[in-house]
């Protein structure tokens, strides 16, 4: 199962593609980050993010997408822009008919370490170990995206992932 993990952001949007096998093993196929021009207007940055993610999705050919949920933002302005970036991710996935699963940072930490308050360093190390990488993936946003994909693969193996599936309540009412 090819799972594309996404750590959404407007300036840096991490992505990580894994191949998850039965039995819980996984292999990193590709990872990196999409960046946008810091000084560009937000609409231009969102368009740039859309174009870049479209290319990533088309090249990676995932079977499902796992996205980090925006759980809490200290700065409301930053939170809004990250939410807009998440919207771009969800749109690109929907255009390709891909199932989308969303996980909070605490759910990701629990899945990888068994501890909901794990540090970023602990998560990066667990990503490295689980995927059998020689060193921690860089940039950090790519490591976070791989962590989201691994979380999805764990839950997919146990069939618990369905409760995390992105739902469109408007469609459900129709």
C-alpha cells in the first residue's frame, strides 16, 4: 500500500511516500518538502503549493493520503494560513479520488512512540528506525510527513484507520 503522508504548511509543506507491507513493515520511497516564496502574496503561494503538490501526487501515485490535522495554533494568523494549505492538500487528494486520513500530532506521537508527549527528536528517531534509514530524514517537515504516513500504515494494518477517514458532512446529508 502506497501511503503519502503530508505535513501541511504554506512556507514548507513536507511530504513522505512509504510502501507499507503486511506485518507492519514499511519502506520510504520518496520524501522532501515543497516550499513557497516567503514574500509572495498568500494567493500566489497557495497557487504555487497547489501546482507543486499536484506534481508530487502525480509522480508518487499514492493509494491513500495521510494528513496531519491542525490541532492547535498559538498564533491565529499562522493557524489560518496552515488551514488554507491543508485545504490545498485535501483538494489535490480529492481531485484524484484518494481516501484521506487525518491524525492529530498526539495521535502520531502515540502511534510511533507510545507516548503522546514525545519530542520531535524522538519522533524523528522512530521514523528513521521504522523505515530502516541510515540517518534522520531532512528537512524536519519531511520527517513529520513520514511519521503521518507510518501512523496511517499502523492503523490501516489494524483496520482502525476507518474512524480517521476524512468525511464531508455535506455529502453525508445529501
